[in-house]
């Protein structure tokens, strides 16, 4: 959990990769792009994976998920994502301060 990094950690790693040359830098950028794609398809309601989950539930159930259930799921997903952003930012800050 302590190895999770946000924008500050990414910038630090990008600077270190750029010092090693263009190859390592572009490899890191490609790795970050793949990482973002994988995170985007996680079944968290506010992300694309959450929308795919709702579509799968609709296909299995035969009717759409109620608007109220969808709203609660979206709110829960947003709370989860905001908590995760705060955690990652806290890790970055603690790493930066030493």
C-alpha cells in the first residue's frame, strides 16, 4: 500500500526515467497508459467498467437497474475514488516530506 503513488511520485519517476534516456521514459509512459486503461475498466460505478457492469446486469436481468440503485452505486463509487485519491495524495506528501 505504501508503494502506491500519485502525481508527485509519477513526476519523480518520469524525471528519473528521462535522465536514463528516451527509451526508459517512453516505456514508463506506455506503462502508465496501460495502467490507466486497466484501472478504467474496474467495475467501479463511475468508471467505464461500472457502466459495463450495469449493462451486464441489465442483460442478465432483462431490465435496467433502477435509477435509485444506479444513483447510490454512482455515489458510492465516487466516494471510493475520492478516498483513494486522498490516500494516494497522502502517500505522495509523506514520501516527499521524508
